[in-house]
C-alpha cells in the first residue's frame, strides 16, 4: 500500500506550483518536448468539467509523520476534443516513481472516465509513444483499442480510444 490515503480531486490554482513540478518530471522521464507552461496550466482550471485531476496523499493515523503526507503523487489531464463528436482526450497521465504499483494511475483514469461518462461523452481518446509501455499496457487492459491518428502530435506513435458506452455495460 502507499504510505498514506490517496484521494483523487480536481486541481486548483493553489496546486499550480506542485502540478508544474510534477509535469516537469513527466516531460523529462518521457522525453516529451511539447510542454505546458504555468499560464496554460492555469487556463485548464477554468474549463469545467475539463482540467487536471490529482492524486493526493493525505495523512493517516500511521503516517502523520510521513514525508509523503499531503503530497501530489500523480495527475491526469481531461481535455476537450472538439474535432470528434462526443469525445474528450486523456493527456499527461503520470505517477511519481515511488508511488507506482499502487493503482494510483487506475484511480486517476477511473475519475477521468467517470467524469466523461457523466458529461454525456461516449469516447476517450489518447495518444502515447513507445517508451510509455506500462501506461500503454494499462490502457489496453482498460479497454482502449487502436484508432487512426486523430491529432497532429508529432511525438505520438500510438493512438487509442475507448468507447465509454460499451465499457459501461461491461463494468470497465
């Protein structure tokens, strides 16, 4: 188990420094060159229901002294995809290395997919690149399937989508 209770919540303006630092690690680890600055991150906060979701570690009775308490351990961006009807896009899924293996990424994806479904959307699209094999395996396990290129992201080599209507019936 992670060393604290994990809650998933929407990012706020007070989270921008932590979110920016987390994304810098994501960009570095994934060799991602197309990045967001703090101004563009701030703009995502006012696009409800879209925006960043954060996995936050909260203190528990046994971890009150833990350095991990009140730490942002991961994030995912839920973003509008205006070019495809009834669709949104998943971007920037990232969990700090020391917190991987505890289903934090899955919980972030659950929140993103539930929010999209509750908003009446049918599809979630995402792109990735070969060096994110663990994430790609997770996406496929969640019901994401290959699809044609849907954007102009020159760094992406893999394009996936999930039909939320079908997977709701299957409980995925």
